[in-house]
C-alpha cells in the first residue's frame, strides 16, 4: 500500500476519540454540543496481555481543545480529568459504577445504569 490516507485508519482514529476518550461533538445540539462519555476496557487478559487501564488525549474542536484522561482498575474508573474549552459546556455521561467509585453518585440504591453531569468550562478532576 502506498498511502496511509485510507478509510480504515480514519475509522480507527474516530473510534479512539469517540469511544476510548469519549469525546463526541455535535454542533446541532444546542444544549450540550460537547458530550464526554468514555468507555473503559472491562475485558480480561488476552494472550497474557494487560488490558487498557490508562487513556489520555485531546481533540481540537470548533469550540477549542477538549482533553480527557482516565485511569481504571477492577472494571471501574478510578481517575478522570476533563478540560472543557472557554465559553463551552459539556455533558459528562458515565456508567453508575464508575460514577459511584469517583464519588459523583452518592445514592447506592439508585437503579439507573448511567450518570449525567453538566460541566462548565475549565479543568475538572475526579478521583477515588
């Protein structure tokens, strides 16, 4: 192959940004044009290889740079840092187990599977 400009490479990069980092941008969404919903690797070892437990990256958007970093352990998120650009808001969407582990969800009797939190611009850090 002579070119690295191929759809397969672009689709892999899109998956890394939208799923692993969880950065989704939709300018048509007037309420929350930036949605952060990272998906942690909850699998088991594969061929004696450790699973992904730390992801860090950023995406240049029309609103500015959105950065996400997370760490996980035992199938839940243990650290999460998000940087939202100035004059922007974002919606953070997490699974309830990770939200509880990060101290965002206090009610352990809540039966919902997901947790949503509105974030203003700036740096937000959550740690177990």
